[in-house]
């Protein structure tokens, strides 16, 4: 009976192997494109994972595919008339860029969807497409969900990952595991100082420093600072540090009563309403002539709150933000803010990831994307 079962399994995995070849041809897969995984084949053909594993092993032994531990199975370069891309004659290997030949699917993992992250997604998708790859977008709910998402993507044979991490104090265990496994991985908009890993992020510190310096140049000396809580998010921390350092470098005392970190995050769906926290901050510090805000949502909320309090902006109180979200230009007092170049961020992250996919052995690289100041109507010159 056991021999009969083994014979049936042998016949079955041979049939699955033949069907995989049909999938490769029908999908017109190219060399180094991912082939359906053991789990996908098991579900597709209603067989066991062992049967689908044997089928892929058979194809690997024939040189039709190759398998990478924890990465997946990929279509091999054509040899001796074997499968070509979609059944077409083999291309000249020199005619296809080295990076493109190795590409398949790139995952972009984001912690939330906003105007800022939407611009990153759009730019990343355009860049990934230039490399002949497909972009897979994943949205994570929290740190645990991010860990699970990274694990599943790695097991599914993803080509590379661009990660915008959840707010956390240190680098996650799963990111460290993927680094040790040499999975192509680039962190964006965050930096983990305790580990060397490829990273592309905006220069939040210098952006905030330059904006505070801009307010000083406009004649302001009583400059407040307000933000959502730092919560281990390096971008918020660096913006705050830039504000402090600019005051110190210009011999302006740091007055901690002028600094406010929100106890409840700014409600982005109600930023046009009077905000109690921002109202108390403004009332308690009537000497302030300008407020530097940690992001545009807080800045817009602060502007609306000041207007509800009958405090003219910018005649009595100048207010600036950080990010240059789309709404910033369309509020009653168009917002002067720090612009982050999301297209350059995405382009740099994809280019760096492609280097790693192409087996670049350089040491981990950190790329800082410079910011710029967008002047609108929310600042009054006092000089």
C-alpha cells in the first residue's frame, strides 16, 4: 500500500512540474522572475506542499529554475533550448540590464496612508516600474503587524523590501534577521542609530534648523515649538533638536514654557476646529510672536485655533509647519513650511535597493535628502 501511495505521489508531482512549465510560458516569465511558491502551487492544484516541493525540485534539477533559501524559486537563464521567457527565443544577456534581469516584485511597507505617504507610494511605483519590477504595497497596523508582514514577504520570495517603519525606539528583530540573511532592504524616513543598515531619509534636523533660522531672520526672538509627542520617532526628535540648536547658535535663550508636546495626537480630520491643547499653549504664552510646528497638521490646527481666538495670523502670531502637505497651500492663511522632496526620497530608495538586488557588497549606506523652505503667507517680518 505504501508503494502504491509513493507511486501516485511521483506521478502527481511530475504532472505539477509540467503545469508549472505551462504557467511559466503563459505568464511569459523572464529569467530571474519568481515562480509560484510551494504553498501557491499546493492551493492552485489541490496537492500537498510536499508534492509541490518535489515538483519544484525536479525543475531545479533540470536547470529550469533555481531556489534561494528563504527567498523562493526563480526562473533560470535558458540553457540548451530549455524554457525561454514566455516560450520566446532567448535574449542576448547583454541586452537586458543586470538589475532588471534579477528583479521581480518589490514590497513597499507603509505605516499609514496620508498625503505625504501617498506621494512616496506614487513615486516609488514609477521608479520600480522603470526597473521592470512590480510594486507590492503593504499597510501595517502596528509594530507586531509590521514584523509579521516582513516575515511573510521574506518567506514568499520577495525580491527586495522598502520599509517605512512604525514608530519604535529601536530596530525590530525581524529587520535584524533579514539583514543577517542579506535580504535587500532599505529603510525610509527613519534611522536606527544602533545598527548599520541601508537608509534613505529627509534631513529633518537641518530642515527644522533652517526654518527656525528663517524665523530669526524675520526678526522673531520669542519662537515657540509645538508637536505631537516624539514617541521614539526619530524624525520628530530631530526636528525638535534642530529648533533647539538654531536658538542656541543665535544666542537666543531656550524657554521651555514656549515648548509644547501634545498629550493627544492632532486629529487630522478636525484640524479646522478650535483645538483645546493648542489654545492653552497660545494663551499661556502671549509673548510668543512665532510658533514652529513639528508637522503641517499641527501647524494648520494651530492657525485655525488662533483665528478662532481672534488672534490674527501672521500679524500677531506667525506660524510655520513641516512637510508641505497639499492642504498647506489652500487654507485661509497659506502655510509657510518645510518641503520634503518625496520623489527624490523614493527614487534614491529604489536605486539603492536595486544595487543590493544586483549583489552590491558596499557597506550600508545612509542617504540624507535635503529639504527646502516654501514661503507663503503665514509669517510676518518684524525687521
